[in-house]
C-alpha cells in the first residue's frame, strides 16, 4: 500500500525508536476500562461519546489498527473550541486504490450540556452532533498533509507536559504511516492557533458550512499557569485536561 503520509515522518526518524517503545496505551492507563473507543463506536451517540472520549482523543482505536497494518493513511484531527461550546472532528480515510478519501466532519455543540453532571472520567456529556461525509481526491489529501506538515506535524519538539484544557482552545492531529502513529498538538497560550494553515484546508474541503470558532489571539491567550490556576480554583466546574506524554495524551 502506498505510504500516504510517509512524507510527514521523514524528519522524525531519529525520534521513532524512542517513541515506538511507548507502545499502545492500555485501557487501564487512561482509566477507561470497558469504555475504549473502537472503530465500531458511534461518537455521535451521546452515551458512547461520553464514555469513550479520552480513548477517542488519544486515538486508541487508530493506534491498534495502525499497529496491525489496517489504518495506513488514516488521519484524525480534533478541534476543542472551549469544550462546552464546540468540538469539531475531521476523519480522513483512504478508499481502495488510495486515489479517493472519505472526509468525515462532525460538529458537537452544547445541547443542554450545562445541566449535565460531567464526570472527569467521562467528560463528553449528553449531546449529539452534526455530521457530513465528503469524498475528496488525492491532491486534496496531499493538501491536508502538506498543511499539517507546514504547521509542525511530525516535527514538533518540547511538547511533553503541555496540558490541553477543556475550557480553552486546542487542536490534536493523529496519523498512521508504516505501522506508526504520529501525534501533533497545538494549544492556545502555547501556540498561535490563528496562524495555523491546516484548519482552513480542512474546512474548505468539508461541506459543513458552519464556521470554525475563532481562538484567542496569541497576545490574548491564557497561559498554561493561568489555566492550571483556574482549574484548581474551579475544580467543580467540569473542566478537565489531557497531558502530552511522548506521542500519547494521558
């Protein structure tokens, strides 16, 4: 099979050996025993989405399929635009022959989510989402991978320990190539989200017309320390976070 996103990994060969040793996250490691996301999980179903979100965000299903050689070229991109306001997901899946690709977009909004008692181990709440699947061509797929690479996907360094807070703005991207999953993260207050190119490429290919929520300007964004203090001071607000550990989200 054509190594569809191999160009993204050309510059990270030196990191691969050390990262490969991390392995696939176990359910116990992420505290989701019995709640893991699989390829058959329907994240538009509120109950499934609530119980499997951490697993989905870390792409446990993609990692398993990738290591088995069943996910070559698949890409998942997630935009957290203040979790209780909007979460948007883009999934790219190659069709047979690798000349066409399904681009599935899902938009999750705050349908009565403020009234939901959100648990830290199951933070998705009971709201569904708008979905659309578009068939795109090989050149479109390459445009996405080129934009991701331009924005640092596959070449990021110094990310370990960065926290992705639910009440803030961040992007997560994961892709499978040659049995290996690459993780990219972009967090408001750490990165300039308004300067990213790949969000415009993805939304331009998606038939969902709803505009992406605009993240804070770089000079207005909340710092990691301020976000941590807010989470401590408002520990009953339902705010949660994931931490970058190697090529995992813990």
